[in-house]
């Protein structure tokens, strides 16, 4: 078919072929799992955005609770002990 010199960088040729196969495989994977209809695609993106927002709000709520606990513990440690 074609002849390459004996000193040809075979590793480079193999690398190019593997990258090409990965790109083709990724493209087929995305076509199979990513909606082709733009309305469906929009619904998928909106659902991802809602989920991301929900997780962010949950993380902020947990962070606020931890901060409130730390503040409460710090204030309790600063309180002088009641006289006996």
C-alpha cells in the first residue's frame, strides 16, 4: 500500500490513529446519549442547571449551619464560668 522508511516514528502514527479512534468513539457516544432535538436538549440543560443550583444551595445551607455552630461554640468558650 505505502512504504515508510525504517526510521519512521511508529509511535507517532499509532498515537494519531488512537486519537482519531477516540474522537470517533466519543462522537458516536454523544450522538447516542445526547438528545438530537433542540427542545429535548434544552430540557436536559435546564435540568442540569436546576440540579446544580439545588446542590449549591444545599452546600451553602450546610456551610451556614457549620459557621453558626462554630460561632456558638466560640461564644460558649468565651463565657465566664458561673460563680459557685
